[in-house]
C-alpha cells in the first residue's frame, strides 16, 4: 500500500509535488524521438535533471554513472533533453 498523498504545504522544499507520469506509458504521443550518442555523452546528467517526464534513466556503478539511456515508453519527445545537452549528444529525429 502506498503512502497517502501530501497536501502542497506538507511537501518539503524541493520535494516532488506530483506523481511522475511514469505511472502511465505515454511514449506513443511523440512525433520526434531523442536519440542518444553514447560516445558523445559526458554523463553530466543535465538531460536527466531537465526531463519533465523522468524518461531519462541512469544506471549507476557504485557512486559513478555507468550508463545514461532514454526510456521510450515514457518519453513524449519534447526535446528539452536535446536542447540542454552541452555535448550535443542527443539528437531529435522524426518518429517512424
């Protein structure tokens, strides 16, 4: 059983005030898909920070980032990850 939802004033500062959209698969909404070039990725995690849908996933190896990838089941193709990537490792391509 999950914890009861908190009211807005009960959420700690910088807390998540909503349920992430990963509760529902929404990946079929997009018309563009982000494609990550892992050879360019610096693992700075700015894409992860800015993704509004928590579709950027991170695999950890202890305290180091092992791998960054995109979970297309939840990505809506907004392109924020691509715009925020300083290494230009994420390219937006038309959905096929």
